[in-house]
């Protein structure tokens, strides 16, 4: 259940990074959103491993 929520959060974060790119915002905001999305995907993957 939580892995699906985290994957959805990652999608929202990537969408936010794309929106910031379209608005010509600073590069660090785009990178930070992408890093947070990547961390969310890693957490979702780790929750799917056996033993959790």
C-alpha cells in the first residue's frame, strides 16, 4: 500500500520539477524535486522487498 503512495508522490514531484523547468525557475529547485522523487522511488522499492 505504502509503495503505491510513494510512487504517486514521486510522480507528483517529477511533475513539479517539470513545472519549475517550464517557469524558468532556478536549477536547484528542479534538481531538489528530482532527488526527492528518486528517494521516494527507492523507498517504495525497499518496501516491496521481503521481510518488511
